[in-house]
C-alpha cells in the first residue's frame, strides 16, 4: 500500500514515467497491481528467516534452519531473474521498500550501475535494506535518523511512512473524543500472530460486549470461530459485536468509526493510526523479525503517542482492563490522539517520489 501511494506521486510529478513493479507474485499483490494499472514482473526469491528469539534459539530451531538452507538456490535464481529484468527494462532508478524480493533486485541494479533508493518502514533496518544501504543513493526512513544504528547515517533521510490518500485527514478533522455511552473499539492484528489477541476476545466476549461496541478483524484463520462466538452471545449483546476476516476498502470507515484502536506494531498500521489521530493500544507481535514491532511501539510509547502492552499482559482480563482504564481517562485519550499525529508526514509519498526522481536525474514537472 505505501508503494502504491509513492507510485501515484511519481506519476503526478512526472507524467511520462514508466513503472515496473517487481514482486513475489502473491495473489493479493497481483490483484492490487492490476487494479491500479501497474506493470509487474515476478521474481521467485528465497528469504532468511529469523524471529527475534535470541541467537541460541534461532540456531537450534532445525525446521527454520532447513527452510533457510532450502531457500539458498531460490535466492540465486532470484538474482538471475533480477539481472534479466534490469537488462530488459533499463531503469533509471530502482526503488526498494525492503523485503526478500528487494535484495536480489537491488544487487542486480547495483551490478548494472543503476542507482537505488531504499525506504525503511521500521525503526530496526531489515536485512535486505541493511545489505543494500552501502550502495544506495539514499535511504528514506520512517523515524528520526537519530533512532537508527547504522554505518550509513549520512544517507538517511527522515521522510516518514507513506499512506494511501484516503487516510489523509480532512482539514476540519479533530482529535478523538470518546463516546461515553458505549465506546467503539476496533481490534485487529493482521494475518500474522492474530491468534493470541483473537483468543483473548473470544474468552471474554460477553464482557467486551457489555462495555463496548466491538469491531473485530480476525484474519482468515479466526473468522469461523468469531461467527460461532457471535452466534452464542445472548440476544441482547449480539448487535455489539461485528467480526470480519479482512477489510480493504472499508478499513478507512472502520478507523473513523473507532474511538480506540487495538493493533499490532507494524509500521503501516501505526502510520494509518498517526494519519487519523487515533488513540491506540499497541500489542507488538513477539515473533516479528529483529523484534521490530516491539521497538516501533516502544519508541512511540516513550513519546506518549501510543500505549504499548506486551502480549504476555493481555491474558485473562489484562487487555479489557487496559481498554477500560484508557477510555475512562479522556485527558489521556486526547493526548494520545494529538501526539501520535505528529508522527504523520502528509507529504511522505511526495517527498519520497521527489527523492526517487532526483536519484534518477529526472526533471520534475
């Protein structure tokens, strides 16, 4: 989604630009690219898996190590595919958002002498971006440059994380005020790691519904149980629980409906929360690579922009009690709402597009 916002800005600044999106070929990626009339090529590439569990745990996890070893030939094949794409498309610049597909593409571009521009969403630089930073023309980042530990600080440019245009607040938007009758709570955890949060909601669903209007985005793996739990609710509580597997076009409406958002610590979600000035409780995914979700949330929590709750603390009534404490403190809600918005740059996609075009030595119109 952030890359689509950047592409729209590039097209606005340089109408004759030709864009090729290189991706892994996942169905949801392809659907979005085709819907936005973007040409694409698929690169089959492997990845190096690590889950922030400590060195000893990582090297003794034989299943993960075997997967990493099995992916070595795929990485080589991805590099070969990428070199062919670079030769055929002849790009003036390559923009890389990170991720395992970005590494072979960036290596191939560097080998061909094509400038690359990186964007790092998280406060911990990912493996691909770390590897490519040395040869990059510039590295755009989502957090202040002083937050990053890297040898290439002179290349960092604090731009923020782009969000889709529909998430830009209107000029008359105001910080949140809690609906005191029955607060609207949006809970979503994405497709990864939703189980712990989902289970907490299911185990305490009647309590949630007695206190809140609950919109629950479960992910594909949780929706059937959510519908079953909704069916089991007492008749007078059913209307206060709305489960969905995913929301795409309607996500903006869900945010606007919510008085309080419960989310993981992925940067796209945090950026949308910041754009819309939403007070939030962030529960980082414990197994995120390099523990980046925890570090994203920790940074924002220290600035007073979000409330952070580690996953171990949501058990039992931990999460519902934290929600209740926060919605009862209108001053805290207002402060979170105002502070998190300071981390939103409404010009992020435009600034990033300008940086990419400058690296390509293309004149902006």
